[in-house]
């Protein structure tokens, strides 16, 4: 997973969440980075290929509908169907992450 050019800031976080696709059983995941558009997590599940619909639940934030944008092995990158409000993004990265998400990962002015 090399450094990518991004339009939105992406923050390193350590966040517990649950993902569920369709009527499947929710599974626990650890979110490792977050932006207002999406996030990345690790999950061993062959059913979650690019384009798959899922719902991710973040503590005290609720359900977020999303689609898998990419998958590399067990790593998944998802895009939220509706971007997070900036205040919600800040709350998640500063108060719900085990370590506050202060550091921005690669950002581009593209």
C-alpha cells in the first residue's frame, strides 16, 4: 500500500467498528485510517470484493452505508455513501480512536 495522492485529509486512527454486508453477521474490525469520504480496515472475508455494499457501525456514531472501493489481501478500503460531517470526523478521530488521529496521511492538491 504505497503513498497515494488524495484530495481529502486521511488520519491514522485505532478505532473499533463492526461491518456487515447484506443480511450477514456483523464482524468486528479495526479501522486504521479515516477521512470524511471513507476508511481502511483489515478483515479476512472473501465475500467483500470491490463494489460490495456494506454497513459499518462506529461506536456512538451509528450506521454508515458504504461500498468497498479496493481490496488487497485482508485490507479493505471503503467509501461512505454520504461523507462524514467535519464535526463527526473530528469527534471520531479525536475522541473515539484509542490514539487521537492527529497525523494526516498523504494529501495532494490534485
